[in-house]
């Protein structure tokens, strides 16, 4: 929401020549059922050409209805491979989890050659997709997978899982989970004496819970992120985003704000297209497919036939309240 508001301008409206853009928001809480209700609630009030959505489960649940209604959907936190569908109204300004396998393979082999890994993930669309990507990455470079565990996003007690993991003594635990359960998982692991290096998928950055709940336990975790490295000032569009963000929110953006960047870029891409196409969503869809090498704050963006984008991954370590590049 912050990213969208920054791209639109003050008071959620932007007047560009004859184009007036109104932002209407509903909170899906990343729940597919709530997302469907929210979509229908907005639809009853007004027609709209574009829906920007959060979460793999949400994006997948809305796909049939947006295609039926001919509404363009742009997912900004939609990593599941199941979202990838050709020639329809669904796009994502977020890399598919399978896209990150090559980056993970390279990082794992360079930094943890000969080490054993344990994969732990949320039992949902996002977690399953991210775990498959990590599994593929490890197999690609011949590293040992000591085990795989999953848990529901609502779970809070992980001691049974952690006891099994502790017995295997993995050097690295790859964790694909949303922020609150991830923080609890890492904290309980440290309390049980598990000293494995944690490498987390970027869903752990989805809120402040990781750092407030995890406390000192999350020091030293490495996050695999498609977010730009905010200390890099070579990208002029990223500098513009950082300046706007600081002016509006009185702090420097950091990897936790990676979805703000994705949402910001989505609006920057879609606005000129809406300006040309107005409410003609078939036109909007076709124009989005033509987007190639768009210079965005998050990097170059191009849409393929599935509405997917290329992926650029960094690995950032959290230490002393800051993130630093690893490798």
C-alpha cells in the first residue's frame, strides 16, 4: 500500500492529463477466502480495470474470476509456480520461486559446499513452491538434503519438528515461511541449542515481527531476496523511490520494504498503459505483454507470455539491525 501510494502521489489520486486514478483498498490478510470477498465487495461498488494483489494463495484464488471479468491482476508477492498461466489477465511483478533456483544453486555451492541442509516451509501455496525451488537448487549442485519439514502458518510450537532437526545436525536450515512463524521457529531453534545457519526466503521480510519476535535469535540469518540492495545508488529509479520513501515515512527503506518497491514499480508500469487504453482491459493486457526492459526501482522488468518477470536475487545477512550483502 505504501508503494502504491508513493507512485500515485498524495491523497491516493493522481491527475495526469485526462487520467484520474482512484485507489480503493481492501485487506485480504493473505487469506484467499477474504480476498474473494474483498474483490466482490469492490466490484459491487464500482468497476475497475486493474487489481494489485498480495500473496500466492490470493493470486491463484482470484485468477479464474479476474479472467472471467477481464480484470488485469498484478501480483506483487506471488511466488508460487502455479500462478504462471499463459496469455491471460494475470501478471506478476515478483519472481516465481522456481526462477530463483539457479541463484540458490550458485550461492549454496559457493558458500556451503559439502554441507548438509534441512528444508522447512509453510504448508501453503507459497511455502510449497519455495521449498520445491530450494530442493531443486540443492539437487542441482549435489548437496545433501537431511530432511524436509512443513508446518501450518498458524502454528506457534515447533519443538517436535526442531527435535527431529536437531538429531540430524544440519549445517544449514533453509526456511520458507511468513514472518511471525519464521521468527518463532528461529527463536525456538536457538533455545533448543540448534546452531545451524539459517537461510530464509524473502517472505521472512514481510513485516517487523521477524525482528521484534525473533530478537537476538535472528542475528546472522541470511535472506534470499529479489529486493534491490538499498545501499546501491547506481539505479536512478531506485534513488527516486528511496528519496520519496524517506520524505513520506521519515526513515530509510530496507529489505523489509521489498514489496513496497514491487508495488511502486507496478503502478509506474501500469499508469501510462491505462492512460493509453483507458478502461479497455484487453488493451491493457496486450500492452503489458509488450513491456520489455522497463527501467524500474527494482531493476529491469519484462513480461513473458505467462506474465512473469526475470529474477535478480541478492543474499543479505541481518546483523546489528542492518543488512549487508553476502558474496
